[in-house]
């Protein structure tokens, strides 16, 4: 059994520089895994759409086709883009743009040891992998990270589906029903991750079928994505977390970075 995606990212909202309220968002890959796309500010939405566009291009490169019917991973990402209200014209523009772009892009995973000995996978999509690696090395040196090797096997790809809970039911009743439904549609695990959201975990190859099954059962799907989950989580202290969040922000702001995955656990 795999543990639920952890609440990691701390965002401090200050009013008049006085009373600060701490809010925590769920998401293993932090802002990359934005299941709460509704309500995002324009800049955040644009950044998320940019991440989705990169993921589409990676999927095209891997699947060898811009046709979602012939490229399962691309189909998953397009479905998520539509759920996040990305305009159809934008999606089509991304697909056509890939055909006309003559640069030789490559997908690459950089394996990183971060603050507190946490493990990080940084997925990149670049036409100059060597330069991208150098740029990220500079960021790592300044933010408590370094390259290591052979950690890919410590993560596993899974389908992650997040749905809106039933507000008229208590969480125990919602989870009991969700567990029964998970068995029927082929999901492996069900978790309450807070904020009235229930998470289903399934195999990466049957994500589309499980998502469709949950939709047919009346669930409001917030996100349906393929994610890397760690086989073991690593605890870090508050100071290490602050350092990590700075590192994460620097990585996420690089245009070549598709997503960042870590094994950090937060109680």
C-alpha cells in the first residue's frame, strides 16, 4: 500500500504585515500537482498551463504521436488540461507547435539529494540537456542540494485521482463509500487528504479507465494525473523545509523544468 500524497507547501498570507495565517496545500509535486486550479490567480494559472504544455510535449516525444487516441499519456494530460479550463484552442496550438518546432528536445530526469537528505527527481525537457544540467547545478550549490545517482528506483509511477467529497456526509461515510467504489472501478487505495478532497490511487496504465468509472459514479473529478510516488518518505526539520521550498521555487521557475518530485514527509 502507498501512503497518501503529503501536505508540504507552506504559504503564509500576511495582512498589513501583522497577523499571518498559515495555509497548507496538498500536493506531492507541489505547485506542479495543482488539483485546486479553480481560484488561482492569472499568473499562477498561466504558470500551470505552461507546465501542462511541457508535459504534453514530453508525452508526444515518448508516445510518438500528437493523436491522443494513439498516445495514452498525452490523452491523460489533455484531459487534465480540459478539467483545468485550458482553452481547446490553446491545446491545439501546443500540439501543432510541436510539429513545427525543429529543435531536438529530450526528456531527462535529474537525481538530486536535497536539504535534510531528502531525495528529489527533477524532470526536464530541453534541447540542451548539458546546459540545463549546469544551470540547475548552480541552483543546487546555492540551495543545499547536489546531484546523486541511482534513486529512480526509489519512486514508482502511479495514477492519482482527486475528487470532491460529499459535503452532506461525514468523512468516514464518504471514505466508506469511496472504498467500495474504488474496488469496483479498479483503484488500489483511497485517502482523505483534507479540504473535502478524497484521493484515489491506481496503476499508471489504467488511470483513464478508473477516472471514467469514478465519473460514471457521480464523482466530481478535480484532477487525474500520473505521478511519481516515493516508496519511502523522509522527514526533515523546519529549517530544512524552508531551504527546500526556496530550492523548489528556483527549480520550478526554470522554463526547462517540467515537474519536481520529492520524498518529503510532513506530519
